[in-house]
C-alpha cells in the first residue's frame, strides 16, 4: 500500500463503524499520521481508550463547518469521507439537517481539500443513492455527483476525488442483525416484506475495497464491488429460527430491492473480476479504465434481486454469530 505509506490520512466520521475499522487497518500499513475527525466527543474519548497509538490525532468538528475543515486538512495527504446522516427515518424527519450534512458537507469537503492541497479524496456512498426513493438516498446521490464533478472543478490543483458505493454493512450500528438479536427474545421478528432482498458486505471487505481504490483511482470514478445478496427472510431464519415472523409492510422511503448500477449508468460502466467502475462522462476522461475491463450488455442493471451470488441461511448464521 504505497499510497498509504508515510502519508497523513484524515477520516471524517472516524469514530463510526467503518472509520474505526479502517483506522485500525491503516495503522498496520506504515501510515505517518491518522486524524479522526468527528463531532462526538464521547465517542472520541472512548476511541482514545481503545486505540493507543502516538500517530493518532483527534479533531472535534463537523463537516458543515468549512473553517474547521480547513484547519483539520492542513498537511493532510488523503481524506476518507465517511461522515453522514445515514438513517432513513432520521433523514425523512429532519430533511434540512440531512441536506446540511450530506450535501453541504460534501461541498465543504471538496473545497477544503482543494484549498489545502489534499492529494486524494474517497467519499463513501450507498446503494440507496442509486435511483433513490428516500431523502437519504437523494442526498447521497447529490453528494456522489458533487465528488465526481469536483475533478473538473480543481483546475490546475492536484486533488483527485472518487466515490466508493456499496450495500449494507454487516453488523454496523443501526443495522438489522443487532436489532433482530435484541428482540428475538420476544418470540416474534418484524419483517417488512417477505420478498425483500439486500446487498451485504462485511466491514473488512468494505475497508479493503476502499484501500484498493485508493491505489487505482484516477479521479471521477464511482467504484462498485461485486458483493452477495441476501433475503431478509433467510436472515430472520438464521438469527431466530424458532421465532414467529410478523409481516409489517414496507416503510416510507424503503425499497423492496436495492440497486447499485441501473441501466443508464451501465452504458458508461466497465466490469472487472471483482468490481465495476462507473466512469465519469467528462470530455477529458479517456476511458482509461476500459483497458482490462469489459463493457456491459444493453439493459444491464446490478440489483440485489438479480445478483448471481447469494448468502445461504448457514452463511448468514455464521455472520451473525461472529458479531
């Protein structure tokens, strides 16, 4: 990982599930310094007790505050932008707050990175940003567009921006496995729809995918991993096989199946063995990633229900036990 070695890396949302795992990994890869940027002082305090390393720095700050970002980005080589309002219900109920964090915050990250001479920025996205039906997905789609377009905005500056988009992270805070485990003692699990499917990725694979793309990014790409799907009913059976299932109906802003690449994006996407690259539609983009990859057939889409790889009940049981 020459891209990381002897570099100063800042992680926004660094006290979250992804941030903590990513930081734990890069501390083993010869990184020079790691800056944890987040707004929760309690989580930072707890992380300080867990991570004992002289290379760690902790910045209290909010991505809404551009001045604070300018201070934090001073001397930084790489930024991983993982901070977001991500809970669908919270974004629906607090729409202006979601816009301020997920969209205005993205603009602040971009401008501060350019102004401070950051070399590379990777922003974490979500499958909900593809054909969004809720505000969270819509704000993350806007964020993705901003980070892609930022590569045309830099002018003669050296900063490159790319996006990593993947599905639900197994066992992350607020995800369904901890919820199912918590309520299985009641004898009943609520499932929104028995047909529902989702993409799933482990924290370890999510971190590795970001590291891989730090190495290969040119700027402007949206990287999408090939990851398995799972059926929510199978997950319920894996976690609580003796529980009754109560079908409660799809909530507002929720999809039956998630998507990461739809037909219109597929026209400028190339496929590799373990990932896809959605290429930017800029005149200066020379289709460099087409080499070694293959174009997708007309009408292609990558959705959780048309996936070729599925997690079995046994695999889901193992995943839930490991958390």
